[in-house]
C-alpha cells in the first residue's frame, strides 16, 4: 500500500512543480511583455530566473504537502495494523478507498 501510493504521490508532486513553474513563468512573461517590452531586448533571461525561483518555492511548499501525505498514510497503515474492523480510527470511506486502490494495483500487476 505504502509503495504504490508513494509512487502516485511522487508523480503528482512532479506534475505540481512543473505546473507551478510554468504558470508563474507564463504570468511573469505576460507582465514583462506588457510593462517592460520596450526596455528589454528579450524576456528570456528574466523568465529563466522566474522559472528557477518558482521551482524552488514550489518545491518547498510541495515538500510540506508530501510530508503531510506520508504522515497520514503511515498513520492509516499503523491504525489498520493495530485495530481490526470497526475499532479503527480511520473513516470507512478512507479504508474503502485504500482497499479499492490496493485491489486495482493487484489487478495491474497480475496483468488483468
């Protein structure tokens, strides 16, 4: 359970970083073209700088999201191993979603 959800989480984080960088760089490009187009030879230099800075800022925020996701997942697994059935602290919807995800993973691995 942990490995498959961690893999999906890593993909989501990568896509999130690329989206944050792209959206910020596009916004910066539009602003530079509107306000400073006649003062600059090219907007490429500032856009590269914007991309790099936005990557590091997005990485910091998404690393907090990653840590939160991992913590919740580990707490869920510990709760599932320590308690049975209705004694779990995890909600029914969360348990059902993780069980469905685990079943789908088994089907993919088995080639069905």
